[in-house]
C-alpha cells in the first residue's frame, strides 16, 4: 500500500488485491477526536449511491476500532 493523499479527516491509500491483482483506493477515516460515526457513514452512503462513468465505483466498506 502507498499513501496517495491525506486530508484533515481521512487518508487515501492505493492497494493491490492479491487475489486478482486489481488496484483499489482505500479511504481511512481519522475519527480519534470525534466518537460520532455519522459523518463517515453519510459519506459512504453518498459515494455508494453515485453512478457515473467518471467517478470510481464503490466496492465495500468496513469499520474497525483500534481502542
């Protein structure tokens, strides 16, 4: 994985799936200062609803806590 972008609330990584060699972008949200998960959930829902040839296709989401 390599870092391809970073913002105040998230970091984007490029990763290659071992199973088939396809390249994906992984977005990791920074939520340490805000225990409310509403904003990343809303973003995931919005991205998943998009259907346009110039916008990347949403594949899946998962949430993990590192307490």
